[in-house]
């Protein structure tokens, strides 16, 4: 079977989950009806592809074959990378529940720790399969005294992600479990890179985006929150409105609180040329958003749901406001996000 068959063909597939390849990297391919998705367990459990093969849509930014070396070097700007902890932490240092943490400074320009330890790591595939409703894969990363991450995050815990593909689109269920005897800072986010436009014949001028943001957090010269807020620009206000605005109207690398609408916390991308809306329903347990568009220079942008404010343990705000979660021993945090399309009325 050719696991990288061309987009655009009218193909109706049964539900299946199979081990294959994505340009030479081990991949778990999920197929269901007109959809297919690919997960790379050995490169950060990155959900690198989500496609409508009938229409020829690629909803996520995928590396082309000639871009694979660049992807391996910087996987956080393709697909759906796992960030734990997400974004930046001042000097890599913070304290929580009486424990002092010292993470490596891996962003020399700011002197901060950036994006955590799991988006390049190899994860275990613990289950995969298909039934009449869906195809699915479950991946897990376990941290304990035998894992290198334990030296900087001295906790026994695990992150588990279940991806399921069905006629309703793609579902992602994320679970963090504290397996230890100390309180665990639960700091999780996703650097989701959405193609906008996702239809090959459309242009950036054809798309608008709407994200359920609340306030814009003020960031200092090191891209860290001050604890204060600043007014949104006109372009940001447009994206906040239900009518949406261009995700490329200006360069974006900004941080916001989440402000769910009718109980939903989401980002939407509308391609007006084809009359299709892509919905990224992140879930209300993600209390913050980052929005990054690579200097508005390319045809993708990243609405990044996060549990917590950037550098949350170091920011003097109430835990509820900054989304700072401490898991008790044996406690689990979980949320389900979904990606799906709707036709415009």
C-alpha cells in the first residue's frame, strides 16, 4: 500500500490504523472515510498530517520531503507538537509547591527555557486500532527516575494522548497523570500549525480567522508576561470578533487569556472561496492562547492552546487567572480537543 498517495483523488476508505512511513520516518496512519492523519511517535508524538483526501485539503502545516531535515531540527513549527511546559520560563527557573526547578536555557536570544522536553522525544505507542466508528492511536511518555527528564522535572508522571479519526474529524484527548508523591505542576500546551488556506487553489486573501481570546497579556523584552494587560490592535480585535479577521494582517507573536463563547474555546479558519470553515475546538480546560504567524510571511499560523500563562509560576497573579494547575499525587488532568470542518450556510 502506498501510504503517501496523492491528494485530490476521490477515495473512500474504511477505518484503519496502520504502521507506515512519512518521508522515511515511522508513522501511524489513521484513515476514516474521506480523512487521513499521520502521527510520528519517534518525533515528539507529532500529529504531522490531517487531510481531507477527497477534497485535497491539508489542514496542518506538513513538511515536504525536501523539508524533512528542517522539520527534524525544528519540529515545533509543523503539525501538532506537544509542549510541556509550554512556551517560555525566565532563566529556566521557577518554584512551585516548595520545589525549585532549573530547566536548561535553550533560547539564547531571551535567556529563557522554551517549549519543554517532549516535542522531539520518542514516545511509546501503547494502543492502536479501528472499529465501526473510528480509527485511533494512543501514545504515552512516562517520566520516572530512569528517564532523563527526571533530572529537571523530578516527578513520576505520564502524558498520554489519544488521537481518533472519524466522520466527525479528528479528536485529541490529552491526559496528564501524577504517579508520584509530590504535587506536580501541570504545564501543557500545543503549538498547532494550521494551514491557512488549507485548499491548494486558495490564497491568504481568501481566509479569515476567529479565536476566542479574552485579554492580551503584556510581554516584556524577553517575551515574558509582566502580569499586566495591553489593548489589542485593530487586527487582533477583528480576529476576536465572530466575523473574524485576517491572521496575516500584521506580525503576531502574542499571548492572550481564553474567553470561551457559549461554553466553547476555539479557533476557526474560514476559506471564503470554497465556503468551508475549519474549527479547532480546543476545550475550556486550556485557559490561555498564544497566536504566532511567523512574521505573517507564510501560509500558516499557530493558534496555540495552553493550560497556563507563559512563565506562570513566576507571575504574580491568582492561580485561576493564570491557569496554574498543581496535580495532587494520583490526580489526573484531561481535555479533549477536536478539529473538523463545516460548510458555510
